[in-house]
């Protein structure tokens, strides 16, 4: 088993133990007195935590530029290299490129 699988099993067991030991009813004020079981409140909060963690932890999409201009990426030394390299070609190389 991988570490991830063992970790998920341990967290699931711990959450189950915590939820089963907190089944008594409590009074909450949510725009008025509401009597709920701790089990329901803890379960909802755990679920919200999972959802928020998933959304916050997923990789973001990279924004691609609308247009790509290769001239902006080249520096002066790159232009010099390209120009010098073209001048050093043999006639045979030039024929092959064409």
C-alpha cells in the first residue's frame, strides 16, 4: 500500500471515531435557536473542509498569451548569433536548407 492510501484510511478511521463519540444534541444560534446533533455539525464542517481544501489545492490553469511574438523573446546577443551563424554556412549547407 502507498503512503497516500494508508493516510486516507487513518484519517477516515479517526473521523469516524470522533463523529460517533459526539452524537449528543446541542443548541446553536443560526438566526434563531436550532437544536442539532454534534454529529451533523461535525460532519458538515468536515465535508466543507474537504471541498474547500480540494478547490484551494488544485493546480491553476496557466493563461496563454493571445499572440506570440518571437522577436520579443530574442535578445541582442541572440540576433548576433543568428546573423553570424548564417554567414558561416557553406554553399552545400545553403543548398540543403533551400
